[in-house]
């Protein structure tokens, strides 16, 4: 089995990302866990992941000489809020964590975000380890230090940038994911394919069958591809202040609006991003930024991976645009990341709402 390691090199402190199969087996622990300030910590997970992997991971920490207790949160985006965060703080305190303790996030993007925020703020910051268990978390949310909780007004409006000490992406976790979680995670993977360009897109085209049947070798290579792209953006713009990391928002402006519109219940994050990618691709093509051959190639890949590609017919386009204007990454009105070619993203500001409305209506119809 391939084993991948890459390093997110940052001015204050870099950290490794490990990708492969069997990484959370007991004999691997002492090799992968960095030296932490203290010997005691908590593993924060959810009701879905805990029965599958909590015991394994706690044994894994024990093998490395650390003692952990567990905090199990409810599963779902709807629980990524201040109420859950406050309960988490209380449970962390009851578990006896001090300034020299650590928090391990074991789960998908929601657990990674909320446990990351708790680690950044509990006693002004304790060590954080990310052990992501979904494709989406392994390729995206566990890397780069962004974390936070949602408000009623929108996603991730409260949060920090707080880097982990290590990210450990064990592809064995993917074997137990529901099919919908696999497909949804591939929405984020295809975002990275479009950001990276031909080499990664060609890999996805040639290996789509192996990825869909969860071949560990193909999954590890795919996650490594995505992690390299994400790490490169983070290294160049850790705190998202230079505009470099804005490219990572490809597909997300529309995707976040769809999630909010349906109260985070109709679409998973990756599904919403996939539909957002379609909208971004169509808009770039209509603005003569993206060639038709590139458009069709990208759309075909979305179709081949079984991702949703249409905005539901009942959606009011004007309501979607209003939500997009309030996206946390919006600048002076409507802005979206658009491709000027595969692998060539640009943040376009002052998008014409009339043209955008036409594209969103077009997204209600099949594209291939």
C-alpha cells in the first residue's frame, strides 16, 4: 500500500499530513503522533463514528503513551452551533483538561470544525490533532486550520484559524462510509481537480471506477493529490488575507446558498458544492472565460461520479442570489471564483446579477 507524507510548512510551525491504509492500527501510533505538551487529552467524535472507530483510536493513543477520554457529540450539520460548542467546553472541563492537554478531532468536517474551534479557544489554545474519517474532511476541512460554528444567518460565520499538530488520513475509514457520503465527498475532490488542472483531472478520469469501488491505493493517491493542492494554498496564504486562498471557494458561493436554503437537510456539503461547480462552470463559459471543451470535460466528470448537477426547480433564484450576497467571502456585492481554464481560477468581483440569474435558471435543467 502506498504511504504518503507531506508537510504544511508555515512561518510559526508546520505540521505533517499522513495518508495511507492502516495508519490508526496500534503499531503505527508512536510513529505518527508528534510529541505533545501533555499526556492527557480527549477524543471528540460523534454518535456515528464512535461505535466504529473510537475504541481503536483510543488504543492507538495508549500505545503512543497518551491517555484519552471520549466526548461524543450528536451527528449532523445542524449541531454545528454555539449550543453544541458550549456543551463541548463543559465536557472538556469535566474531563480535566489543562493548558498542556490536547484535543483530537475524530470525524468528518463538522467534528473537525467544532473540535478545532474548541482547541483554539479552550484555555487560549491546546494542541489539536485531526483524524478525519470522511473523504470531504480528509481532502479539505482537516487541512489549513480553519474551524468554527454556524449561525442562523449562515455557515462558519464564527471561527478562527488554528493549525493542528498533525493530520492523519486513514483511507480505511472510507470503507464504512454510506454511498451518499462517498459521492458527496467527491464533489470537493472534483473542486480540487478543477483547481489543479490536467494532471489531476486525467487521474480522476482514468481511475474513476477504482475510486468508486473504494480501492485503497486509488483513494490514497486521490487524497494525496487534493492534500497537496490544499497545502499549497495554505502555505501561500495561511490566514486568507492575501486573496490566494479565495480560489478554494470554487463552487462554494452557490453551494453555501443551497445548503442554507434547505436548512442543511436536502444536500450534503459536497453535493451542494457539486451543483455550485456546475453554476461556476456555466457562468465562466457564458462570460467567455472557459472554453466549451473544458466545460464539457468538467461536466462529464461530475456526471461520471454520480454527483447532483441541478438546482431544484422550486428554488427561487432571487432568494439564492440574496443569500450569496451575504456569504462570508462575498466582497462588495456578488463575487465568485471562476475558471479561466482548467487549473486557472480567479476571484471575479461584481458579478452581474442578471447574468447570474440566467445561469442559475439554466442550472435547473440537465447539462449532459
